[in-house]
């Protein structure tokens, strides 16, 4: 379904004006250049869930018609989506924060939701992506050992900008899936004693010719 949505609808309609920024099991984050994306969406009720009915075979807008202002996607299952008008800052004291204030969508697999909500807002995702740093957090939970219940504290890695499932470009942000033909071209150029920066620039500008 995801494959057909991207290659059967998005790419034929928008061409090079559509870029895929991030994928998850059942969702896509896209950059699309068009006059009115919501008007385009309304023309295809056979593809989009316009009424948020929960139909499993229709695509829905997770931000509910609020444009996305910024995203920070670190690795699979670890990303932040900040709709326009939402606050990106992590509060110094979450308990005194206005409960009506909105902070977008933050996901960090392996980190408890309460920790993400209190300590990992959009600004933290951006900070650790740009600085290439990890976060660590104390996670508390009940564990059983020899039929005795204990409260256990585990210090776990939280945000991690190193995506080991993709080839990360020199800017530390853009990625290619392993096996992509431009990675092979880059390695060939580097082997010919071209600087990594020049090799990457040339590889990114290259176009793949398909024989008829």
C-alpha cells in the first residue's frame, strides 16, 4: 500500500516536486511543492481519509490539516514532527507547564513515553542531530528476580542520530539506502583520489541512464 501510494500517486502527480523525507512502517513524511496540498487531497477521497473515519485502507493526515513547519528524523522509530504554531522547546519544569500547549509529535523507540514527553521535545531532536550526540536517561521499572519484586533503574541511550541502516552523507542529515548506485559511484571516485567532498558532490549530481 505504501509503495503504491508513493509510486502510483505521489510521483506521477508531483514528479521532482515531491521528496520522501522519512518512512515508517505505515507512514510517510514528504516534502511537496504545490499550490494547495489540502485541495489536492480533497480531490481523491478514494485515497485519503478526509473525515478521519479510521478506514485502514485510506491515508490520513496525522497533523489534521495543520501544515508541518519542521521535522527532525534521526533514525527508524526516532523522529519529531513540529506543526506550525506548536512550541519546539523542552520546558525546564514540565510540571508547571500549561497543559494546553502543544509540542507536535515525538517518537523515540526504547524510551518510555513519559520520558519523551518530559525531556525530549523538538528542540532536543534538532540539537542532537546537529551536534551528533547521544542522550542517556534513567529508566525506572519493576523487575522480578527469584520471585522477588525490585524497583530497577536502567541508564539507557535515548536519542541517537547514528542511523546504522542507511548510508549517511557528509552533511550528517541526508541518507541513501545501502546498495544505492550513487554510493558505488562515490566509492569509485574516492578510490581515484578525489576528495570525499568533491566525490560526493559529483555523485549527487550524476543521473542514472536506463537503457531502452
